[in-house]
């Protein structure tokens, strides 16, 4: 069992691992062994998540999920298959925990009048400075 958050666990049977050849440096290790791991997690068939959790995960991780609701995590950081497998599981746990975390509602605040006036004064000063430069530049042109 992989614990995602307080009281939320997913079974290792819900995870599908695929190994393939990794890219990048590594010498003969890259050419001979399949160390890259692709982890596939089918959110819809997971029994450890409630329907509300499943919807929330699919909304938050929409860019990582395909149209069938399968989330894909790839790891090829390490030279061994076992280490990449563990890294992929850890990364999936982090993604799911972040997706299931409750975000506090945003409280709309208004800009203080003093800050608004200060911004407008700065804009006006900048405008005057640019106008002064433009006049001196235009006077230097041959006629």
C-alpha cells in the first residue's frame, strides 16, 4: 500500500510499470538495459480513492492524464530500474497528494488608495520625463 495523504492509500496492484531504454549518458548501460520506467495509474479503477477524489485528481492532473483517465509518470534519472521504479512511485505520490490537498479560498482584497495614487504619480513622472527627452531629441535634428 502506498499512502498518499492522511487516510488515503492506493494499492500497488493499481500501478502498471513498463520498462524501456533510457536516453542520455550511461555508456553500455543505456544500450543494453531497459532502465527507464513508465508508471501508469488508472484513476477510474482505483479502489482506494472515492469518486470525489477521483474527479479532483483528474481535474488537477488533466495535463498528465489521457482521455481514459490514466496518469503517466516517467522516471529515467537513475541507472538502475529499481531506483527509477521507486522514483516514479514517489513522484506519483507527490502529484496525488498535491492534487488532493485542499486549497484555501482566495480572499479578494482591494488596493489601498494611497498605493493607487502613488502608482499614478510614478506613471505621470515617467511620462513627463519621456516627453522632455522627445522634445530635446527633435530639436537636434537638422532641418
